[in-house]
């Protein structure tokens, strides 16, 4: 299972809890720093910080 644990995704973008994929169309230009976490069926967790750059 995937989730955002720190920061915010751009408005209009969502994270699939099942697949960990991002989908949608961002509504605002900017740089977004987001930390996502993946957890497996046994409860093991891993986090990564992503920097998303939205341009025209």
C-alpha cells in the first residue's frame, strides 16, 4: 500500500494506493517535494522523497 507521508502532490494529481503510480493533470506550475511510503503485506515500510517539477 502506498501513501503520501510528507508534503502535498500538485492539485489534480493523485497517488494510487495499490500501484504507487501518479496520475492526473497538475493544475499549477511549481516544484513539489513529496515523501511517499510503501508498505508490504508483512508491514515492512520504505520511504522515498520525490521532487516533482511542473512546467508549462
